[in-house]
């Protein structure tokens, strides 16, 4: 019975693959302009991401009702205290999910979308998308005080990735549409199309701006937002009166608010990082099972929610109460402290959820408290609504380091232009402060802790594996530091080099001389030419590298010191001068390695593009064709089959196909033909030979 089930699954899988192949062939035959095809895929991505976000939103509401109404009723014997258990139950379910799929559970958050786009050509396994749909729904639905936005972005990116992978697009296109899917999901959740566009640019692509990418982001986000408005309505989740900015002489207060929010954002990031390291310690892991920690955290959330129900779930209702000034300042302080403490505990203990909604919640609390304090102490009449909204944007931008996205999300959610100036001021001050302290985005820092060096949406380790010893060095102009000025000027005029290096009596580098050092001496040349030597005017600071240094380090030195060349000295004790490495040489090597990478990627895409049962003509009467492994070939080696002798065909490669829910980063592995490799049911073989031989092979193996 088990074998039959396995065979049924395999048959379904290969029927699925056949349908996909058929659709790819049909699409390829449609003669439409490339931009039209691009637009169709962008809009389709927006539709799918929008529908996924709507389903995700409705699922959270369904589970919220399931937990807080039906489950709470089932625990009636606990009375009102039943709500304490609900987050713990949700955390326990998530813990069980983690135990059953540990590797999949680890791939959570926006950082996984960034890694997929930067390192894996946008590929996100379907199993990962499904898992990270269910887990956050349970987490938020059971009352855990986290947000839906991070998981929504991961779901949108995952849906777009699978869709474009199914359509057979290239890795570069999949990368674009995966980012577009993530941004589109954010646009659908917040109903903010421009916010979704810049979320994808600032976070997923790390500000890697390209025209085709921008077009895809706009089309997908606008489409997803339209889908959201159709199913979820067009009203803002926040309800408030018209913001009053007051006198522009008080505009500085928003800058002060931005500074204060920036400090809180930094404290939150530091605290969150400390909690993460605490839960990662071997001592804690070895002594206490993860499910126990998660349940305990859930109980803490439940206790907090029992006394202050506003802390449960996403928190938009509580934000509206703050906007309406219907909560006392004492309660607002408690809510701010609880949200600050609980969110990192939930996420880093193993719970699933995002940081956007908590950022908005904390920003609303702090903005209200800021205005309340100013009004109480100095007797001003600041508008609470304005400071709450500005505080939300500043905290969203500060914690997530997304200034443009934060401004646009608040602006589009409120649909009010009147407070845009103070909003921009506070957000920019807040995010700038965080960036100065953290020296970069919180997302890039998180990836760097995992060992990734990603900038502008790409892995920057191309030059890390290449040392200075692998580069071509140029000769450098060495001048004894006792060389008199006339001789020095003569060398400068004769030499094509613009930089000279002085050496001391021991033959060691002692300084550099450029036109910058010589120019001030021109007016006094006749008076000093006989008394000034090279050592008198040299710049004693010399930047050097050794043959063992990698070119990534060298390239950073070029940028830091604004140099065109750097001397190379031996790494042994002799410090022998070997020559100089130039900026042009490093850039040339980088371009060469990039071309290699792109060529390899292109070849891989070409190999993948050879569809089953669709021969590609190579020369007159000769073709390349990909064929499914016949049933009689399964379990046999190429040596045993003797395909060249029996069929007159050459086996160029073997494609290993992963199953639909595989966790592997790639759907297909391409293998060179190993004579001893045993063919599997999920393999296909790429053959080369005469057209009639290929047709004969098909007839004989059916």
C-alpha cells in the first residue's frame, strides 16, 4: 500500500512537471514584446501576492476568533483568566511545528527574502512559504503581540518566487519578481502601494535601484493594493481627526521627538539583540527545552494581556484608542514598556511575527507621552493626534531603518498631507541617528552576524577569494629621500606616474610625493631648489598591502584613502617592495569575475531552458533533447545501458529534479555524466545526436 502511494505521488509530480513544460513551450511561442511579457508577470505577481496577503489577513482573524471565543469558551472553568493560557497554547503549537520542521522554521523573517534575492536568484521553496504562512497566523491569532507584516512579505515573496519559477523565468527575473512580491504583500497589508515599492527597495533589495526592478515593484504593488481594497475595503485602519501642526516655530519639537525616538529605537535593537544571544546560549538550550521557554513566554504575554488586553495581537485597536485620547497616560506607559519587553521575547524564543506593527504601537505610545509631557510641563497645547502619527512613523523608520518607506506608509495609511513636513523631519532624524550608531541598516547587521556580506542586493564576496598575489603589479617610482629638488622635478616630468615613493637608506618605504606636495614649492623654486630634498616634502603616511591580503580589503582601502595605487611589500620580515596594485587592476579583476559569474549563470539558464520533448537544433540534422528517464532505465548505470552503442546518442548531462516541496535552494541540479551513476525516477537526461536517432530513442523507450 505504501509503495502504491509513493508511485501515485510520483505520477502526480511528473504530470505536474509535464503540464509546466507544456505551458512554458506555449508561452515561449507567443510572439509579444518583452516589455509586455514583463508587465503581465508584474501584474500577475501583484495579484497573487495581494490574494495571499488577503488570505493571510483573514486567516489571522479566523484564528483570533477561534482562540479568543471558541477556545476561551472551552476553558470556561478558568473564568476570565482563560485568556492567560491562549498565547501559551499558540506558542506550544508553534513549538511543535518547529520540532517537526527545524530547518524550515529557521528560515523566517524578511532577512530570508533578502538572502533569497541576493544569493539564490530569488528562489524560495514552497514548503517554506506554507510553513511561514501557518506559524504566524497561529502566533498572532492566539494573541502574541507581534505584527503580520514581516511574514506577509515572506509569503508574498515566496508566492512570487514559485510562480515565476513555474513559468521558467531566468534567475535575474525571478529575483526581481520575488522582491516585487514581498513589496506587493506589504502594499496589500497596509493598503499603501508606494510604501510597498520602497519597502522592497530599501529592505529586500537594499537600495539596489534599477529601472526594470522599479517598474515591476510599482506594477505589482499597485495591483496588490487594488486587490486588498476589493476584499478588505478602502478605509484606513486608523481613525483620527484632522492633525493640527500648530505654529511652525514649534517645528523643532518634532526634531526633538525624532532624537528621542531614535534613542528608544537603538535601545530596542540592542535589547532585542541581547535577548537573541541569550536564547542562543548553549547553557540555556541544554537545560531548558525550547517548547518550555516558548510556553513560559506565552504565559507572560497572557498575564500581561489579562490586565491590559490592548497588548494582545497586532495592536491597531489600541493605537486608535491612543489617537482618540481615551487611554490614560499611565496605561500608555505600561503598554509601551510591555510591548518593548515582550516582542523580542516572543520572536527570539521561537515565535513567528513581524516588527512593523510593534514599531507603530510603540511609536504611538511614545508620541502621545511626548506631547502629554510637553503640555503638562510647559503648558503648551500640542495636538496629540499629530505627535502620535509622527511618533509612529519615526519609530517605524528607526527600528527598521527604512526612512522613505516609513514616511510613505504613514502618509498613505492616514491619507493626510497636512503633517507631512513634521513626519519627514522626525523620521529622518530618527533613522539617521540609528544608522550613525549602528553604522548601517539593522537588516544588514543581522545578515552580517550570520556571515553574509550583502550590499545593494548582492553578495560582495567576489574579491574575498582573490589575493593581491593573484593580481598583476605595476612598477613604482622609488626615489631616495635625499634626492634634491631639481632631480625630483626632472623625474616627475619624465615619468608617466603621478605618485613617487621615497625610500630611506635601508631601502624601506618612507613616504609618498605627489603633485599635491610639489605644487606649493613652485613659487619659491629658485630659492629652495638647492636646499630642499625629497625627504623634506614627502608625506610620511604610506598605505601598504601584502601579497596575502584579499582584493576586497584592497578595494576598501582605495575608497577610504582615495588612492589610485597602493605599494605591495613582501609579508616576510624583509619587507621587500614588489610593486604596486592599482585601482584599475582591482576593478578589472572584479569585472572579470562578475562576467564569469554571469556566464556561469547564463549557461545554467540555457541548460535549464532545454525542455523535455522539445529538441533544440544545433546543426543540420543534429539536435539536443531532454528526455524523461524510461522506467526500464531506473536503477541502472550509464555503463550498463550503453546508450552510445545501443542508441547512437551522447549523454551530455543528467538533471536531478527536486520534488515540489523540496527545501533545496535549487529545483534542478545538473550533473556531468558519471558512468557509474544510477538513474532515478526523478532524473531526466539530455541527449545529443541525429534527429532520427532521438526519435528512435523515444519510440523504443515508450
